């Protein structure tokens, strides 16, 4: 567990490098996390994915599968990989302030 | 810590439902982690990308001790269809897509799909027999060239 300053406040991270406490999350923190993942700017399309993930996590206790995400959020697979290159499920979960997704699909 | 895996080349050599899925799950899982993935379909594994066959793959109920049913029962007509429909239902609840959708997903995720030339020739197939996601028919030599720096996984 590590704590570092992000968007002007201390934020705790778990051993996977995801945020440890959801209460620490806000949109500025999300932007700072995105920059760390080499995503310069969070567009409306990014926010659709981030918000959908947070909503699903609140309802189910785990981040959605890529399949569910692309079927229900309106962002298709190709676009998802463009928005979050190099590992969309994990990256989007990280930026959304959620733990690493547990699913395989 | 050891270097992370950056690239995988997965060979799919079997054409039963349970023979095809592990390779697809591993390829998709690789892309989800930002790992480059190439799928190489060979021998009966080609059924997973043959347009007319890919929607009808079946679970093998004979010669599969892990099914835990006697071989003679497994050979009863309809047994394979029954096991297949059960497995498909289970997979749907786990959000594992049907073969065609899975192939599309992997392709859209940037995974590459190739058919083995030797098998294509042996079965008298052509590029048009395959689903549109198949990039090319390649020789085993090309496969190795493309797999430079990659972990090769045989399924």
C-alpha cells in the first residue's frame, strides 16, 4: 500500500496500483490518473466508459467484462481499445478509481 | 521481477468447442492486458474460423474422460448436442461470447487471426471460406517469423 499526492491531495493505492479508497476519487483525480496512463485528455467518450464502470461496480461489486461494457455502454470494442490503449479493462478501472477487475473476459 | 509478457502467439489445433475456447479466452485476455495477440488456426482448429462451421462447434462427449460419462453413453445420438447446449448456457451466464462474436471481439481488439496454409490446402479451402476477420493464410514459416519475440502457446 502506497500513498501519493494526486490532484492536490493524498491518495492511497493498493498493491495492484489501483486506488484503495473510493472516497478519494473525484474527476480531477481521474484526470491525473489518466495522465499517468498516457491518456492526455479524458473526452466525453472516456467518461461514458468510466461512469459505466463505476455504476456497474456499485451494482455488482466488480467491474464489468469488456463484453458487457461494449454491449451496454455504447462504446464498441475498437473504440474502447483506442480510448484506453494497452489494456482497456484494467486501465479504465484504474482511472475510475476501482480495484483491478477480477473477470477473465 | 521478470519482464512482463508483451506478445503471445496462440495455436488452436482442435475443432471441438472445448478445444477452441481456451485459445480464444487466452487471446482475448492478452489483449485486455495490453499484450499483442496472434491466433494461428491449424488442422481441425480451422473450424473455429470457417464461416459455415464456426456457429456449430460441439463438445466432444466421446474419448473425453473428464466428461465423467461412459464412452458408450457419450456415443448416444444427441449426447454431444445436449452437452454442447449445456456448456453454451453456462458460458453465457459467465459472459463468454459465442465463437463468432468472440472472434469479432478479438479482431476488433487488435488481435490478428491466421489460417494454416498446409491445412487449408489439405482440406481444399480458400480464403472466402473463412470469416472476414481472418487476416491471411500463412505458412508455418511465416508464423514463426511473425512470432519473433513472442510466447508461443499450443492448444
